[in-house]
């Protein structure tokens, strides 16, 4: 790329580049105080400004390449603009993410050596793979994007851009170096779970201010909105220019308007919890509210937290249980004994986070609710896919060829049809409800294409699932899906067969990422809180875990790989 440099601005990096060895003499050099932040990010992308004599096409190329540097509101990119256009151009309006810099095509109306021209136009074409709107929401799609850049020669004889679309253009590889993923947190309707809404913001200083403003004055993504709520009311805003973070305690001071003085202790506690959890990604340890410079007392509220290390659930020739280390299978209290009483072959087991309930599918397709001392047959419809438990104890079932016939069952056998389920889908192969119960993911087939989609779960006042919100596509999948799992709160993993088995990760609101090549006979998948906890079962009974850049056998002679609700 033209004039592009990647500088590692760390003390160690500068030392290794500038010196042949470590200094052994000289006065001691003071470093940062404990808790103090470096004034620069560890890695900063820099772009070169316009060069004297550049023609219209080179000016446009240089302008696009300068998108890699958001410092000073993209001050380097602004050097390619006329004085008048600088005043109105809005770089933060959005991002066009294209496949590759080398695939961009340019069509200038004026040759670079045309001395007589005073105006020019350059058409640029991009193979767009995603877009980010002005609020940081990421959408994946494939299309050919065209942009028109109008240029004018200045009094000094240099070409500058006089008109263009707002926003910037980045290639897919550079995007994640310039922008970073953050999760705004919203409550579920019952105020018991926090639900992430992923956003992408440029890497720069004062990220706490950017996130706080997006949460306090913004709104959740349209597809997620029916399933979540915010503790911040519409009459609240961020007062002042910035959120200040104490470098020692990492406590963030957030100034609110006087309207906050009338809020209840519960409202303030929910607000603090919601904002504090949203700021975890920027190292904030605590949020303190102020009004007119005076501290506003606010506690926090408890929220449901997924278990940290549930272990891997397996069924072998002897028992069903969990493996925490080695190949020892420990019984699950209350469930292992009950499952042992089932004489029919078992095809799938999904266990609640408290291990007090299991959704069990038999090989003949029937789905049961199993709890200590009780079996309840829930669904016996033909061609059911694997069931999914939600955090409120409902088992979700759906026939493979009838995606709209989605139902949720209480552990006592009460049936609840779910309205507006997967409208337009021809078939469904996998379904998993998230740990917060506010979202459900599925792999559906529409128009012959396999699509990974999510939807908001709308529940009644008793947390009974009633209908789904708008279907939001996350990505397309090559080949049928063998498994689907949540990895943490905002990432989905899909095990697809295709020509070769593949495990692909999709951020719900972000780019896709692959994993090392899988065993050829991979047949099942279980999710986890972190990628290292994901397990894959092969047809020969071997359970694989990812270790670095490869998959290694972690357990053998397994008949079935169990799953945990929400993963």
C-alpha cells in the first residue's frame, strides 16, 4: 500500500529496533506510574499524506489508504480534501469494508499528466463484504460498491477531493487493526441477565467516553431491541465532553444531567451495572455518577453469570457425566442416575446450567425432560432436530422441514408455540438459545443457501417465550451444518460438513474467522465460555480440543457429546 507504515510504539519495540543490545550504563529512566496509561496505543497505523504532483487517481488512492489512521478525526485523510470539503466531510458516518486493496478498480476522467484540467472525477469500485454504520453496527453482505470522487485543482496546482461520500473505506484485513470490538450491555426484560450488543469503534484514546455515550444516548440494534431494555431513560444524556478515568483506580466518573436526581435507587443501580459491564473492555473497574460535580450514590444489582468451568459432558459405555481433567467421568448429581434408567438409545443431551434439568432426545427423535426423579415426554413430532434448553427451563423443539413450527416446552410438559419463527426458511438443521435467553441462533436453508441467523426472543411477564423478532443474518455457510454452539456471549461456532469438515466462528455483529482443519469424521460440537473450551466429537468416539494451531484428542471412547444450556 502507498506510503503505509505499521509502527510498534512500545518501549521494547523501539529498543530492539534502535539498539544492538541492552544498555549497561547511564542514568535510570523512569517509566509509567502504576495504573498510568501510555499516551499511544501499542500499535498505530500511519498513512502518508498527499505527494506533490499526484494526479486524481493517486489522490483518491491515497485518501482511501489514509483511512487506516483515525487520529485527529482522520486528519491525514483530510489532507486529501479541499479546505471547503474538510468542513463538512464526516468520516465517522460509517465504514465500507471491502475484500482486498488489490481488487479495487479506479476509473479517472482525467489523465494525471493533463495540465489543462481543473476538475476531475474518479469512479472507484470495491468488492464489499461488510459495512459498519455510524453507531458501530456491523453487517456482513457481498456486493459491488461504487463510489464517485469529485476533485478540483487548487490555486497551488494540486488535486484535492471536493466531494465524496461520508465515511471511510477499509479492506477486511485492516479493518480489525483500525476498529475494535466492544459490547454494549442491555438488560433482559426481567432485569436478571445482561445481553451484549456488539459495536465497532476506531481504536483511539478516550474509548470510555465513546462507549458511555453510545449506551446512554443510543439504542440497541433493531433486531435485538424487542428482547432487551435499558436502564437509561430517554431524558438522560452524558453531560460534558468526556468520561474521566482515574489512572490509579481505573474508576470512571460519568456526569449526568439533573434529571438523574429524581431517579430511584433501583434505577441508579441498574444504570451503574449496565454501564460498568459495558466498560469492562476498556479496563474500567468502577463507574461513579456525578451531577453538577457532586457524587450520586449508586450501588450495583446482581445479574446471572454463566458458570466458569462446567467441564465437558459425555456419555460413554458406562455412564453420563462430566470430565474436568483427564479421562475420568464424574456423575452429574440427580441426572446421571435418571439417564441410566433410559433403555432406548440416546441421541442428544442438553443440561441446564444448574444441572437440575436435561433435555434429552432419543435416537427415534422423541424429546424428554429429565430431572431428578422424573421423566416427561415433551415432543414426539417427526424429524425433530436436537433440542435446546433456555435459562428459564424451557426446551425448544422444531421439525427439520418445518422451521415455523417452533415450540417451547416447560419441564412439566406445557406446550408453547412460538409465533413468527424463521419466516421464509425452508428447513432448519441447528438451533441454540443463548445463555441470557434473549437471543436464539439457528442454521436455516433459504433459497437453497445455508444461512446462520439470530433473532430476539420475546417473552411474556412469566418469561415464557412467545414469539421471535426480526431474523438477522450473520453469515452464509458452505455445506450443511452438523453443529451449532455459543462460544461466550457474542460468538457462534458452526460445524459444517461441506467437502471438508470445518469449524467457523461468527461474531454476532462482526467478522467471520476460521479454525485449524478438523478431523475428517467430525460429527458433533459443544460450546463453551471461551474458544479453548470448545469440543468436537468424531465418529470414532474421539473428542478433540483445540490446542494452538491444531486439534488434539482429549478423550476417547465417547458415545455422545453433551451440551450445556446457552452454549
